[in-house]
C-alpha cells in the first residue's frame, strides 16, 4: 500500500488547496455528484447511505449533503493527517469492512496509488461493500498519456490499462458509463444500450 506519510498537509495543499495546482475542486465534484445522483434516481435506485473510500477533504460529503440531505455519509481515509483534521474513519479501500453494505460507494482518485495486487483486492472489496452503485475514478496509462493535465496530476502512481480495471470490475459490477457502475446484485433493470453491450 501507499505510505501514509506521503499524504500529509503538503500533499493536500498542492493537489486540493492551492487553486494553481489543485487537481480537483468542490465545483468539479458537485457536478460529478449531481450526475451520479441523477443517474441513480433515473434508475430508481435508493440512496440511503454512501461510503466514500479515500474521501480526502470531503468534497463528496458537501455535494451529497446539498443533493440528498437524508443520505447518511461515511468518510474513510488512509491519510493520518486528514483523519486527525476532519475526523474521518481511518482505513484502506483494500480491506475496510464496517460490517454493512452501501447504496453508493465512491472511490475517486485512489486506485492508482495501489500496486496491482492491492488494487485487485480493493476492487474485490468494493464488490463486497456495494449493494447499489459505485462511482470509480482511477488514472489509467492512457489517461496519463492523452487526457490529464500533468502539471497538476500526481504522476508518481501505478498506471494500468482501462482493460485491467474493466476485467476486475466485471466480476461484481456492470459499467453504465461516466464512472458509474451498478452492482450485479442490485435490483435494477438495465436496457441493453444502458450497459456495456
């Protein structure tokens, strides 16, 4: 697993605090959350609780509170610095197990920090934790080569192919697009063109 000392105050100031170098903002996450919540509502999926693995500074908590105030939110973070600062539960996506499952599991910008074996275990764990939908964002090799702004993106990560992620996710999830996956055990009807085909 990634070293917890890496995710200190300087790391979060650079990638989340400083407007000149941050990789994501509250406004960006608000749009992601609005898209995700709208998609789940369209599919008629409940949103009673949400688990945010690698919750960072809490952008998803803020967005979900505005969109779905009745949804209970659980933030989990690997960074000791953030757990102390924000009061998050300390844990890792690789093996976090609170003994319940969730309507929505969020894992944004975490997987690329894990070596292959841990990332595969993390995806299997996401399948155990999620009874509804997963929002997953992970930097791939292709994203690094073609899509991301390298001036604000942390490149000291494990870059894998999208095919690697899709292969591991397919055991427990159906891809819906936009980073949204539905758990195979969820009681939701998907028309043919809504899934991967």
